[in-house]
C-alpha cells in the first residue's frame, strides 16, 4: 500500500470555507474558495481505512481525481483566436489561452500574462511588463512579439477575422482593419522581449475588460508560421499558454478534453486535472446523463427548463446573450430595407420567450438590458436608447407592401439558416410559422445544420437569413453596436453616418460619458431602426444543472462560457 492522506476530523471549518453566492445577474455565478489551511495527517496504512468517523463517502474519495464532466450543445469550430466566431470555440480558447488580463473569481479583470502595467498621463499609452515564467505548452517563452504578431493578424484584412472590430479602441485599429493603413501601424509594439506597449485612439475605461477577450490573446509566432493554414484546426496543431491544454480534438469530433497545463505559470492555483467535454445537442439526453452521474454540468434549454426546475443543482440567471437574425445583403430580397424591416417586426417576441424559450425576454435593440450603465447617471443603456424594432404587425405589413412593390413581386420565398441544436431549430420553426402567418405571400423554409457548417455557410454568404446568438466580450454598448455577432458588418454595412458616429464615440467624445452615450444611441438607431441591418430577437437567460461537489465554477459575466481555472471537486 502506498501513502494515503487522511483528513483530521476536527479541522477548523473556517479554514476551508466555501462561499457560494450568486452575484449580480450580469456577473454570473461565482463560487469562491477562501484561502486557508486544512490539517492533513499523512500516514502509511495497511488494511482498511476507518474513514466513516469523518463521514467520508466513496464519492468523496473519488473526488480526489479532480476530474469534471460537462456537456456543450455545439461542436468546436477552431482553436485559432483569429478565426473563431462561435461560443464553443470561445470557451475552449478562454480556458486554454491567457492574455494580459483575466477574470478573477469575482468577475473582475486582473493582470495575468503581464505582472505590471504603467499608464501614461494622458491615459492613451499602456506599457505592460510580461511574466518571464509564462510559457507556451511546447516550452517556448511567451514574449511581447507574440502579442504583436497575433494582434496584427487580427486586423489584417487578408485574415478576414470576424473579430477585427474589437480593435477599434486601439490606435489605428479601424484604419488597419479596413486596409487603409498597413497592419504594422496598429498601436501595439514590442519594446523588448518582455515589454509591450499598447497605444489607444482615446482613453477608455474598459480596457482591462476588453483585454481579457480571446481576440487579444497572443500567438506563438514561431509555431503558427511553421504550422501555416493548419494552425488551430486540431489540438495537435495548436499550442496553449493558459491553465489547460486541449487534447483529443481532431477538428471534427464531438468529444475532447481540457488537461491541466504543466507549463502554465500559475499551475499551483489550478486544482482540476482534466475536464471531459462532450457535445450533446439534445437537452433531454444531457439531463439524463446528469441524473445518472455521467455529467457534472449541463445547460438546459427550451421546454426542459420547466421539467428540471426542481432537480437538485438547478440554477438560472439572466445574461447579456442575444438572439438575432442577420440578412444577406448580397441577395435582392434581403438587400431590400423594407423587406428587412417587415421581417424584423412581424413576429411576437413575447410569445417566443414564453412558449418556446421559457426564459429570457424580448429584445428590441441590439444592446441587451442590464448590461451597460452610464457611469455618470447609472442608467441602463437599453432604457436610455429605448425600443427600436418591436413586434408591430401594422408597421410590418406596411413595410411588406413597400418591399413587394420595389421588388416587383407578390410572392417571395426566403430560407432561415440555423444550427442544429434543439433550441436553434425551435426558434427557426417559430419564426417560420409567425412570418408566414403574418406576411401574406411569404414562404419560409428552415435549414438546420451543424454549427461549424452554419458558420462556414454564413462566411460564404450561403444564406438568406441566419439566426444565431452572440455574447459580448466587455461591458460597453459599443461591443454590440460595432460587432454584436452581426455577420459581415464591416464588409457590408458602409453607412457613412453610422461610421462617423462610431468614430466620434471612440475619439471626440471618448472622455465625455454623456455625449459618448448619446452618440452610440444614434449609431444603434441608424444600424437597427433605420436600416434594419440586423433584427434583434430576444435576450437570453441561462439555466443549468451543476453537481454540489463542484466548487469554484465561474460563468463569464458576458454570457454562457464556463471558466474552469478555479474549480475544485470536493
């Protein structure tokens, strides 16, 4: 028999106290483990261990494995930070990569890849000193040039990153992403091996939150250049610098693992040894796996929220996730603004939330409620901006008549593209029913395909209307207004007034909170109310099942992604 650790029965409870609490809805669930000492007595034992006196069960002993089993509803598309646009890929990236900042257990940004930062007097230049003990999972050091390389790739028009607009606050972010300036003019510079300079267009209050996001992670330049176009297409073609590494993902399979990264600079703070992830698109199947002990976590969707509401481990919270429809403006019908306005107003959002989703709320603008607040007035952005595209049959039918007149058609057909998850298919079918019933002469078909295929189809413009969901990267309205998951926004939406308003918000009014707020509201009205480039559908709520033995599972303050760094199995 080897050495076995026995827990003393009279240890102080306050030395290993679990503080589990729900923070504000927008901040997610935070379960924090207080630091302390647990008295352990190590002894060599032969024969039976008399653990019953301490009340330790077999399941408690098994928890020493520090292994977590979770389900996700969609397959992973990529491990390339430049290419991702889906939540499964984002969750993988946020658990296996690390940038200058990360979120702590209170959902506050703290320094991570950097150990210190100096800010210039005008608050436009940040100089970060990187950790010298930070390494890639292949042993390469994480250096300042890795950040420069990754960020330039993000804004390079040739890369066509769906997240290039995140660099708008960075000096020359807009001009480099549009191709107006070469990428080496982006405001990021390696001053030395471990010193990184970041220049802003104007001071912003949310820079630490912004830099926690995956678009701002570094890339191992040597490895990426050696791997070429295959980088990020499988676990074997990727290197990581975060608390975990991805294993057993080939690029198409529906199961993979997050394994503790032995090269992570703060590996002593990571208790979990492995997270086993499997794609389970059917909620009923996932819930049964949870109830039989094969899953420790699973999200709940649609009808199953009511069914499992009384199940032990049930939790729910409102989140800034949005559901929306995006239009292919390269096709005649969906390019017509009256057509888009008709679609956007011709379905009952409240009924969708109540009868199909069973959670969440109607969304009448691209920015969700209870997400961003004016620092001067403390008012909710959504309340200040008001409703923009509501369920309004009279208005929808007026726009429908104008669309048919301009298009010279009395009957039109349109396809709604969705992923093949249960919830996405149900939303697609609901929209189909409502739109056909409320707009005379409209025929709607629904095409539901795997998420990876849906993303590719959207990138290739192989759609009329696509239904999707999106969650933000930082708590500011501009994240939704200039991005919001809106496909081809930078490529296809060239309204001069909108672009000018965004530029004013980022520069002229950057330090004037009220004027910046008002400018962003004008930009949103142009984008959504006037041009209906995107049709907001609903704001989400997250419902899930979590085993009591799992402590420290943090949920992103901006959506549904899980953070495993602080998880302990007890």
